[in-house]
């Protein structure tokens, strides 16, 4: 016979689920209010100027509000590890993608970051406006050839301007423990930009489920790994970083259990 779960444990689980549900809904209301208020500021601002640096500042205000609300309302804390692995100057940040939490958080951790993002993300109210006018590097689903040319052109210009680049080589969100072949854009970008790549991994997918699902309190870790210097053969670089990120993201998940 299976082990009987104590009634007290069941009650605690139900109570925790109810609290998580209420906190999640409260957070959503909070973000709706924040988005409306910042959206009004943006509409007024749009009549005067669209300077990219000021757009990125407004985007960061929205993102900071998101991180603050997630921490204080839901109880979602975060920890950054390996910050000493990030060198001075612009770099390419390449990591695994599990939730939209890290996409938003990285615009807080790196205020002038240039994010390689799907074009659809630019239609998100407020945050998408910031992505569009910051500007970031859009990827279109049905134009792979144009995407690569745009990535190399805009990526090289970004590094020249002193803006680091954020790219998710898996090409989209991948649930914990799952694998997806890496996109072919990272290695050419590495060769074209001729700069250091800082790999990173996160376990955000364990704590921040997709869509409107209930979020429970937790601790998200973002771990920055030793940098990869410029100059490696692109094929060798692509193979090494895919193997490294797959290994390290699983190790991070193992540590969380």
C-alpha cells in the first residue's frame, strides 16, 4: 500500500497553494497598474523625443518595478553568482532561456544591454515598446537569412557603441531538463564581433512558470561562468558553449533539489 500523507501536510499544501494564487493575482494587478502609469509617461514622452538611452532608462524603470513586485508580493528573490567573471567593456552574454523572468531581469542587471529577441516580444505593452525603441535586435520567424544578416550588422554596431549583447542560443524558452538544438547565429556573431563571450545559466524555470500560472516564493539563481575569449575557431566555440551550458544548467537544477 502507498504511504498515507498526513492530514496536516495536506492542509499546509492547500494553504500554500491558496496563498500563492492570491499573491500571483495581486502581483498581476500591481503590474497592470504600473504598466498603465508608465504607459501614460511613455505616451507623453513620445511627443518630445525618442532618444535610445532615455528609452532604455524608461524600460529599466518598468523592469525594476517587475523585479521589486515579484520579490515583495510573491516572495521571488534572486541571487547573482560569478559577477567577477564579467570583464570590463562590452561582451556577448549567452545563456539558457527558461522563463520571461530572466529576459526582464537582464535589462535591470545590464541597463544598456542589446537583447536579441523575437519580433513578437516587441508587441508587449510597455516592455515591448522599450525593446523596439531601445533599440534591440529583432528576429523574425519567417526570415532566417535576413535575421542572420541583421544580427551580424546590428551586433557589431552594438559592440562598437559599447553595448553588450544578450542572446539565447536555444532560440526560445526551454523547460528545465529539456534540450533544444542551438541556433546557428551565435558562432557567426562571436566571429564578427571579435569580443569576449560570458556564458550564464539560470534555474528561473523552476520558480517562474509560463503564463498566468500560480507563482510560489523561491530563489532564482543566475550564474555567470568563466568568460570565453575572442579568437576561437567558430565551430569549436559553438560546440564548446553548447556542451558547457547544457552541463551547467543541469548542475544548477541539481543544486536546487
